C-alpha cells in the first residue's frame, strides 16, 4: 500500500521536534508499491527519511519525502556459524537488535537502543561501543529514484567508514533503500573494550548477548536523552580526527583531553569533551542547549526552530575552533 499526503506535518518524523511540513509525503510498504508509484522515475526535489532521528529541518520541504514502511525479517542463509538476515528498511532499528539478541545471533547487541530505522543504518553506518553497523552489512537493496531501477550494493560497494557510506557520497539522495542484509554470528564473540562496558557486563553476571544489550541500554539511558522526552538528534557533531603531531601538542596543553589513536596514525578526539570545555553545558539559550550528560548532543529545550538550532551549532563550532583550533563537522543531516 502506498499512502500519499500533501502539506504534511513532519513533527512526528523528526526526533528534534522541529515544526516543518513536506509538500508531499509518500509512504510505501513494499518494493512493488514504490516501483508503481515511481513509474518511469521521479526527478523532482526529493528526500528519503527513516525514523527522522538524524535530521534537522531548517525550512519546510518543497518536494517529495519518501518513507519506507517495508517490514519483515527473513533468514536468507544459515550455516553452522552464521545467519544472513534480510530486513525491511522500515523496521525499527532497536526491534531488529532485540530480535537478534533473543534469537542468540551475535553482532548487533552493542548497537542497542539507537533510535531510527534499518534503512538509515546503512546510510550513516550507525556505530556505538566499538561496533559499526556496516561491519555486519553484506548487501543493501535499493530502488533508484530517477528511473525506478532496482539495484544491489555489496558490502564493499557501500564503502563504509566512520558515520559514512556511499549513500552519503556519490550515491547521496539517489536511492530508496528497501532491504538490508546483515551477517550475524551463531557463536558470538563479544566486543567489550569501549569505556566501562565490560565492567557493566560483569556486574550483570558476565558476557551474554542479553547482558551486553542490557549494559548498553543502561549506559545510553544515563548519557543520552530519550527522544520522546527531549528533542534531539543524538550526536550533533562527528568526533574530529586530527594528525598525530597536532594531537600531541593538544595533549601537552590539555593533559586530560581524551584521545583515541586510529590505525592510520591519526587521532580521534572527543567532540563532547571539547564542547564541554568551551562551557556550553552552562550556557543554554532559551530554546536550545547541549545535554547536561553529553555535550555532543544539541537539544531542543522547547519550541526551537531549525534555524535557531543551526545558529547555536555554528556558535559551538566557532568556539571550539577558537579555543582548540579543531574544526567540528556536523553529523546531523541539515535539510535547508
Ligand atoms: N565527554 C566529556 N563531556 C561530554 C561528553 C563526552 O568529557 O559532554 C568525554 C567522555 O567522558 C569520554 C569521551 O568524551 O571520555 C567519549 O564520550 P562517549 O563515550 O560518550 O562517546 P562519544 O565519542 O562522545 C560516540 C558516538 C555516540 C555513541 C558513543 C558510544 C559519535 C559522533 N558519537 O560518542 O553515538 O553512542 O560514541 O560509542 O561518534 C550518535 O551517533 O547519535 C551517538 C550517540
């Protein structure tokens, strides 16, 4: 079934809680539906959204927004070691994680309690606690908007890196993702090296999929605002990466600065720490601020417009640049 709406409120479709409308909003529940809607293809202004948990609408959207309501999870291959699970792009992300944990299939447990839907996991390569979704993705199926042609992207085609994929680069805005296939392990190995995760898991009785999920949910709950209570889009900025020499000079001046060396010799810094040290936890504006437990998260304190959020974010970027000489890039997809 395809539902088409005009002058449609996007308030329930963005976790920031920004008031904006879409000229047209199209929601479909199967590949056939979206193919039928597209006909020979659509070449107007368009945007594909998932759960709206990584978007900032600065204006009303003039054009067509597509939203997948393709559901379902299907085991497409099973061996002694692994499961290939093909999932509809409209499936809620955390429902997928909960299902795999319940089944005893390992891989996604560290990615518990992330808002959003399956399609977006492939676009922005969602990551947390030492795991990125892209590591588990073996195939992404899409329909190309301009000519309604079905396409398949292998893991390598997707070109995953930190919060990045081909769907944010050369193929940006061109595809509607319909299905994502994940490779899951029947004999899971656990990744518990991030922060205090292993400590939390021990407290819960040791490493099982259910305990890892529970520990991650508890850590997230303590640090990140729940989207149904406080408007935000999770991390607003990406953690910046700098070269080793610059990182060393920063460490000399700020010995407490968290630094994470990367395999290529560069160093990843913590945007949350940099923002906190610029004093933003203590300087909220009327409608916007940063979350008190995690400065990387810009929040809507009530009634914020997209423009106010964007201006606030720009002021943060400027202050971090001035104090540390580090440039922050936005992780949130700003729709202007
Ligand atoms: N920190 C501060 N002050 C803050 C925030 C963080 O000092 O206000 C320090 C922490 O104490 C810690 C370090 O910065 O030493 C890192 O903080 P944290 O573990 O909270 O992780 P992060 O690097 O700030 C990233 C992801 C999160 C993900 C966590 C856990 C990005 C942009 N963000 O945050 O992802 O949950 O790691 O893996 O990479 C999201 O994308 O929406 C998101 C929440």
